[in-house]
C-alpha cells in the first residue's frame, strides 16, 4: 500500500504563508501595544474607567480582525491610526523623557506603533497576503 503523495507547494503559496504569519504578528503586535497600558493598570488593581477601556480594547480587536479578514477600509484606518497615534505617543514620550526615563519607554512604544503600521504597507509578503485577501473579497 502506497502513501498518497503530498501536493507540491508553489513559491506563491509559500510567500502567502510567510505573509500570513507576518501579518498575524504585526496585527498581534499592534493589539498588544494598544492594550498594554490598560492591562498593566488592571493587573495593578486600578479599575478606573474599566468599561471605557474594555470598549476600546474590543473596538481595537474588531478593527484588527477586519484587517485580517481583508477589509480595505479597516486596513486604511489601521495604518492611519498607527502612524498618527505613534507620532503623537512618540512626541509625548520625548517631552516626558526630558525629566523621567519612562518617557523613553513611551517614545519606543510610539515608534513601535509607527513601524508596525508601516509594515502593513511596506513589507512585500504582508502586502501580497493582504492583496490576496482583497482579491478574494472582490474589493480591489
């Protein structure tokens, strides 16, 4: 009895698999950067504005899920929000970094937002993966 042979994977399938992994990593990174302050305060027992922060985390998850599903408008919003908020967080961190070391951490988070948002535009494997998602949805 012979085993059935595996179908051969083409280079485009391998590129899409790499793009899938990279896209998932970028979206997970964006979610973690966006929700780390809230979860950090929650672990310290600070429950001020709990429902507002939960709604924010849920809205972030929904937006990133829409990007994963192949929504062009969600991708545009995510890239725009990432770059704009990253720049804002970076500037605030630099102003705070003059007197406290925590400002440098905040500036690094701002750079992280900008880099991850721009990865959705500039990394070829991520773009190929998203382009394939958009083609499946017929939006492009």
